[in-house]
């Protein structure tokens, strides 16, 4: 009796797993790779923009420091 129940349960699990795998969406590795490359490019562009902004802020800080020093003299 237990053997029949075990066999039946094993068969149900096997067929359930087989049907789940066949219904899974197939993701192409090329599309995933293309998505990752697009994200990488956008991150690279963002980092370059942030670097330019940081350089501008550094230049503004240097100019502000120079104005403070000149303002204290006069």
C-alpha cells in the first residue's frame, strides 16, 4: 500500500515538475547580455557626467577660496 502511494506521489511530482519547466519563459542569453551592456554604457555615461560636475565644483570652490582670500586683504 505504501509503495503504491509513494509511486503515485513520485509520478505526480515528476509530471508537475516537467510541466512547470516547459511553461517557463525562455530568456535568450543574447538579450540578457545586450541588456547588461546597455546598463553598463548608461552607467559609464553617468560616471563621466558626474566626473565633469565634480571638476566644475572643484573649480568653483577654488575660485570661492581665492575670492575669500582677496576679500580679507582689502
